[in-house]
C-alpha cells in the first residue's frame, strides 16, 4: 500500500495543497484503482506531504429525536449554469438532523426565499417528513429583523412555516455555536463532496449530492455518535417527524406597488385595477397561484383572480 501511494505522490501532494481531506483523497484514489487502508493513507499524508491534522470540537448535548434540524448556507465553488451558459458560484443549503446527524444538501445559485423554500421542500422529501423545529442563522430570506429573544420573520417565510407546521428558532447574530451541528458539516460537505469533482451542471451536481448524502455521508461512522447517521435516523427519528407535505408549495409574490394614473398596478407583468381613491398611493400586494390581494395600510382594499 505504501509503494502504491509513493507512485501517486504528485497527485496526493496536489490534493493536500488544494485542501482535500484524507477521506476525500482516498475516494479519488479508489476511483483510479488505488485502494489502500485509510490509516495508511493518513500516515503517508502526515509524513510525506504538507498535511496537518485538524482539531476536535466540544460535544454538545443533543435534543429529542425528530425535533431539531439545523440549516446553513455555505459557498461551494463554481458550477456551469445551463440557463446563462457560464460558470457561476454555487451555494449549498445544508440540513443536519441534530440527534442523528443525518444530512441533506441542496445546491443553488441564489439565497432568495424561493431558493430556501425549494431546498426545504427537497429536504422534506429526502427525510420523509418535516422536523418540528428549524434552526437557521439570520439569513435575510428568513429573518427580517434579528433579535435574540423575539426575532421578526419575513412574511413569506412565516406563511411557509405555518403551512408546514414547524417552528423557527434562529441562532443569535454572530453566534455560530448556536447551531454547531451544521457548522461542522460545512467543512465536511465542501471537502468530501464538492472538492475535486467536475460537475456537468447544477442538475448533475444536485443528483450526485443526494446520492452522496444517502450513501456516503449517511453511512459513515460518525466520530461523535460512533454510529451511522442514516441508520440512527431510520431507527429513532423517521417515525417522529411531522407528516410530509401533501403537495408542492407555491411561493407567493410579495411586492410594494404604486397605483398609476389610470388606476392600475402592475404585478408580475400583469395589470390589475384599483379604486380611484388610491391613485398615487403605495399598496402592499400578495399574489399566489389563484388570487392577488392588495392592502393599504394593513387593510384589504381589492382582490383579483391571478392573471398569467
């Protein structure tokens, strides 16, 4: 095994300089037919390359099974965007079950409310249900005004959380220790899944991410729990989740619009009439798949069927 590693020294050294972990280097070598014990590979990297081991973390008491799930955005790298025809920065929305450490990764080019909700919907399908409490940081798509005791959520997120039946308990500003489970997974996802890979486009990356979550991350022996996250999740958490969504969630359009001189407002490239006394006023609008509702100072003043 040692001689096989010596024969691949240049590649191993290059991967170490790129910041890849020993586990990831072992995976890349195995794809090329070089299968060696992980302990031997670790010893080789420590003795023959610039690799330096990483320190541990402080254990934190877990909650009840099926209750808490921590989420966080993390920058991964560049992936080809089939829509624009160029490479763009892709972010991973990482979901980590606090009790079992089972995880799901959703890749996206943006961090909008639509992207966060799309990631949540995909996560509930992956887990087979909804966690009772979601713990994010103070991302603007979720939290309109941060507060350690009484944060104010965006209208879009509040409606979504109520429709799915979970509570949101955001971490304090600049306190990553409030969600340590997912914070630790950021480095793992970046080094073990994304680094060293060549994805055709975002769809290819997402498909491979879901396979990696189920087969690689879910079946590894976790260093703290000394168990396989997917196995612990299936045995102790899966049956305690809230029921999965019966249908996909359509994210409404929220906007502030000004009434034009002809008593119309434009919403999502469609025109809607409004009583003449509101000419020149600014209205708050909520448009879902069926209705457009217009409010003035919190009072509903007009509804319309949603136009294409």
